[in-house]
C-alpha cells in the first residue's frame, strides 16, 4: 500500500513535471546519493522519513456485514497511518541552481495545494481496486514535520547542508485481515450493572505516579493566556530548559503547557533567564519538542463534576458525572486536585457511556455513514458527529472511521439530533425522532462541499 502511495504522489507531480524534463527519485537524499546525481535534468527527491498511526482517526467499531447464509461477519476497522514525506529539489545547473530549485518547488506546492484529498484518478497499484474509494487526506507544509527531531539534526545525519523542502503528510488506510463469523446480536446486555448516563473524559497525559480518590478530588477548568511563545531550539526529552522567542510573559512559579499534539505536556517554571530567553523547569520533560507553542496557565474555576471511581497511575480516562460535564469541550485544560496532590490534563475526548453498577439492563446502538455528494460518493473520514438532545445539549461525539461510519450507544429512547462537521464541507443537522429504530445501514448523510 505504501509503495502505491509513492507512485500516486509521482503521478500527481507528473502533470506539471513531465518525465522528459524532470527526474523523480525516492532514495534517501544523503551525501552518497547526491554524489551520484548526473545528467541535465533536475531531480525531485520524495523521501518517506517517518510513519505514525493517526490516533485521531482510530475507531474501535468493527464493521458488520451480512452473509448469504444469514450469519454476519465482523471485521476490524482499518488502521490509518500518517506517512511523512520530505520533498526536495536538486538542480544540476552550474549557475542559478538555487533559483531553478525554488521555481520547481513553487510548482510542486501549487500542484499539491489543489487537493485536501487525493482524487481517485491518480491512484496507483492496488489503490485502484479498493471499494468503496478510500478517502486519502494530504497536508502540505505541515507544521508538525520533524517534531520528534530537529530539522537541523535530520540534515546533519545525512551529511548535508539545510535545504528548503516540502513537508507532505498523507493519511492512508491499512486493512487488518481478521474477522469473526456468527449471529448478529443487536441488543447488548450488561450482566453486572445498572445503566447510568455517565461521561467518559479522555485525558492527556496519563495520570503519573499519583492517586485521586473519588470522594475527595476536586476538578477545575483552567484558562490559558491569550498570548503565547514558541520554542526556538529543539529540546531533547529529559531536558529541564526551554528557549523561547518571547520571554517577557513568563515568571518564576508559573505553570505552563507545551502544545505539541500527543506530546503535549505541562511544566512549572523554576527560573527565567531574560538575556538568553531561556526558561528553567522544575522537572524534566518527558518528550522532545521543536518550534511548538508554549502558553501560561491562567485562572482556575472549580467545576460541579464528581469522579465515579478512584484514579490510579497510568490511567488516561475518567468516569465522571455532574451538571458541568456537558459544558466541557475537547481541547480544554483540566486540573485534578486531591488534598496536596494535583495534576493538569488536556481534555482529548468526551464520550457518554453506560456503566454497570448493580442491576441488569439493556441498551441499543445506532449510527450511519457520512459521504461526500460526488456522483460516485466516497466516505468522509474523520468527520465530527455530535449527538445532541432537543435543547442542543451535547451528549456525546465521535469521529467517522475509514468507511465514513459512526456509532452511538444509548439507553435513552428520547428524540435526538445529530450535528455533523468536517473541514471543507457545510455543517449538517439532522433530527432523529426515534433513534432506537435507526440501525447502521439506514442513515446515509451526504455533506456538500463549501
């Protein structure tokens, strides 16, 4: 699959950079490779330097398909991988080589910026055979490039001087060939519990070397300052200092957040060096960071939210209830405090769940499929689907999986609403008068492009 993505990228660029005039290569652009460049044609190097799972598009919902014999086959959802490419241009010209390289790079940028998803007409190899047509998002000039290591360190490893480059991220599905065959069970039974409408809050980082008791823990919402500063030098994991571009807003004793995706972490300032624009931290950093934003934590407001269980080391989710739960939004900062123990967290997910306590109860699931409105619709991956009551209070939210599917679980049979959002498409709201009658194959929503 990955090699077919390489060919797909080449096919896109070939519309503007024909083979007769330009060479495209996929080798590592190290010193040895450069020494072998010959001829009169400029070379475009497309190097795959890293691969990560896209956890934001992760789905735990297995696909269910009916067989001819009346049984059903359950297949796990595809894994979504982010492929990180660095694209550079190497001109053989003896004079004005840099100008030629910059000109070719502008052509590459212009072509790649035409798309947010790769059109099927460019697919190569087995990608052409996948049905339904997969949605393959691309991000050009990604700010997250080389966040695990500095860009300078990358070029130093290759024994090369720094070069301007196009940093391209392509998100592809990888199918897991595993299935379970059997009869379909549409109503789920919890043997050991009374069903309650409680909320699962997903948090980052994990609870670290501490314990929060459900009866004595307070939960606060923490504001961020409007201004921020950026790290200017690559910081290695284990470091206790940061170099930033604006030191004026930082003072000793402040709590800060380093906003770096799944490597986001919190720290306390021990000292500030205004001359060096350097902040010394109380504790060592867990991750490496490069050119990401740092903000100061501000006012704290206590929330009417209670824990439903004691929390221990390494937990990344919180079962909670309370009137302020529905006011929370993904991306907000929470603080948990139990007597003298406290820790800050980034709220990464909100999910309404049913938790078993004492009695046996039933609940049901419902969902649908989100596609675009093309003549041959394709599933939209990563669309945000919010489940709301009729007063617009949010009950839960999910992202569509690699086939555009989403599923909610609930015991409440009252009328609901769905709000569907995806960048590049018009927002859609749908009334669901009888959600318990809405199985996964009955709701198809086509979003219109903006």
